[in-house]
C-alpha cells in the first residue's frame, strides 16, 4: 500500500520531490487582488516549484494567515501557486494565484482575483412577492462545467434579499438560486454594470408527480428521485414522489428524472410529456452472482477478494469489489449496473492461489451456487543487482503483457487483477508467488539506476527463476527548454520526464524520471537513465495537450546536452 500511495503521489506531482535544502530562506508573499488591494485573514494552500522539484502544503490542510500574507521557506528562485479560502475569492479553477521569487527577495506580491459582491432580491415572477429562504450560491468552474459552491450558501431574508460575495462577473454563469417551490435559476452577470441591485425572478416551474416501481410492478419506497439540477426527493411507501419547481432540460426539451436505490440498477424517465398518471420509473434489481471458492485440494478459501463488472472486460471503476471472510468460502456479489448482453466479468484473488477470472452469462452454467476452484500459482524469483550509487527502495511492478496488438488497459479490471506491486531494499531478494501462467513485463526502478522493463513468460509446469536483474548505472542530461511556439521564452519551472522503453506516457504510473526546469528553462539531471532516451514536457492549455520532445543516447557516466524539436518539425 505504501508503494501504491507513493506512485500516485508521483503521478499527481504532489510528492515532496524537492526537499528543503541549505540556502532556503523565509519568503513573505503579500496577497493582493487584481486592483492591488490586500486581503484580510484567510486560509491557504500552496505548491512551490523550483529547479529541484515540487513541494506542496499538506494535502487537504488549509493553513491560516492572520495578516493577509503567506509565509514559506523557499529557494532563491521559484514559483509559488496558491489558492485561498476566503469569502471574497472566486472558488474553483478560477481561484488560483501565483507569486514569483527571482533572486532571493524577502517579500514578493502574489495576485489572485477577487470576486464581486452581489446584492439583490429574489422575487416570484408570477406575483412579484419576495421569495423567503431561497438558496443563493456562487458558481465555480470545475472543468468542464460550472457547479454551485455548496460550502458558501446564503439564504434570502424575509424580504427576499441577499448579499453574496466572491462571485465571478465574467463567468458564463455567476450564481445560482434554488428554492423547493420554484425552478432553479442560473444568473450571469456579464454585461451588467451594477452587481448591487440585481433582481432575480423565479418561475414557479412545474410540479411533477410519479411513481417508482420494480420489475414486478410493486412499489419501491426510499428511492432517491432527482432531476439532475438540484431537485430531489425520496419515494414514499406506495412508491409515489412529488418534485416541485421543475423545468424541462434544454437542449432536447425533455423531462429528465432519475431514480436510484441500493440493489437496483438506476432508472430514468426521459420524455417530452408527462401523462396524467404521472412519471413512472421502473427499477430492475441488479443480478446476484453466488459462488463457493475452494483451493485445488478442495479445501474452502476462507478469505479472498471478489470483483464483478458488466461485460467481458470492464473498467476497474465500474466493478463492485468485496472483501470476503467466510468459513465455507461462499460469496454473493452484485455488479454496479445491468449488462444488456447478460455477460458479466468475475475475478477472484486469494493468498495461496493464482488469480482466477471468468465471464459468466446470466442464467447460464456457473451463474449461481457453482463451485470455483482456484488454480495453484507459480513463483517468480530474482536477485536484484544495482549500481553502487543506486538508492532504494526499488519499486517493482509485474504487469500482464499485451496480447498481440492489444494494448494493456492500466485501468481495466482484468489488468488490475493480475497486477503485482512490491518494494525492495538493496540486497533483498525478489519473490512473487501465486502467479498464473502467461506473459508479463517486469518493471524495476530506483534512484540513480536506469529502470528496467523485462518481458518474461511464466509457464504452467514450473516456477521461474530470472536470475540476476542487473540495473545499469546513469549519466547526466542537461539542456534548455523554451515555451512551445516561442524562440526565446524559457519554459520556467516546468515538470519534465526522461523516458525509456516501458517508461513513457502510456505506461501508467511509471511515466519516466521526473525533473524540473529552473527560472530560465534550464535543467541538469544527475542520475539520468542510459541508452536511448526521450526527454518530454507535457503542458495543458485548456483541454489541449501540448507535448515537446528531445532525444538523446546516453552512456554510463556521460554528460550530454538535449536538443528539442520545434513545433511543426519531425519529432
């Protein structure tokens, strides 16, 4: 588990890959808005990027500031990205600020946009009367859409008035107003010069009644019915429900209702009109898969993990997973959704046996109550030989290899079932038990060693002793990266990867050796892998991905400069 967490942190770039070194000094960031006005006390989180890596504040922790400043220990040149927890700051992806330290300054300024404060009144469009208790929420950008900021809810008073700070006046949707008896209203401010006299008229919307029933037409109580736009309720004992203040969805001009309940597949109502009998939503029960798991000698497997998903090769996220402890080895599992073909993937993993998987067909042989015999697994062993300068722990990952032209799906349930991850220290032998026969790729990496990706085959009739796994030494790569489509602008404090065979963009989570450029786009990487390598930068521009590549062939102990291909030229 420790290895998995470390890999995830490296992928997301939040690991402390740049430890605080000698020469780091206190830095005071004065936080101001777009007009140069300071903020009062606030909470904040930050990410510091420098030539040695990235350092993030503790995940999920908001640090306090009593005087409108951020204080950190920082190197002489760095970029600090920060976000504020402040009532006047726009939430979501619009809330970020940046400060740059160029040459050891004691104080720098960081700018973050301050939203406008909206004052207004919510009234009924039908009679002009104030709407009391309406929820008014600023909208925040959570790519790819805007959602209401549920953490900052303001209720209208007895006169329907409200005051809402931290609102964007340039967003597609600035704030939302909700009330149980009215249709939801999204309000833009673009083009309005005055945010202190906003009148919001709520339409009554429609009252929609209906019923939730099961496949046998019996009523279902406790199903959550929602319109996907903030209106929801629970069905009553007779399956009935009432939702007020609804409107049709645009585009499509349809009523869209969804009902969910544990043990049932979600049901929906998507129609242009609602008949006098109401909107009827039927929920089909999720199928139950039952079985009894045994070892090859017939004894029950009393502890195991069972996973189930729709189709022949479901994504892991679409699978149900159960940790089973049962003296008889029995289990009952339901998939998350119903597969029209009636085919479901079932996977089981237990200590002392090889992973087992099968596609079962609803109602067919082995569907319910069948005995599942886990085959005995084979063992893989190896001795890791590393360079003198190499430092552990060494991360090990054994992946199922591609079949023909089929590429492994790192987020697929079948791939995850066969995956083995481990962590080794120098001199510690590698032993992986309970393997099923097949083709694999064994990946090993560690600091100051060239990573290894070794194809191998585990046979059914004997264990596999790989012998020595020898990791090569390293060299030094250096260079200077420019912004894409620029001849002069440096790519400052950017994250790059040195990639080798088996450690590239498609090889989650081992994308290559991570490094960072400095304030002039320069980089120098000690401990770079040897052989044919690719130096890659990936930048996000909205929804677009821009890649830059440089290639080199590096020998052990050698220093080599990397040149980058310019856009439009052969990479």
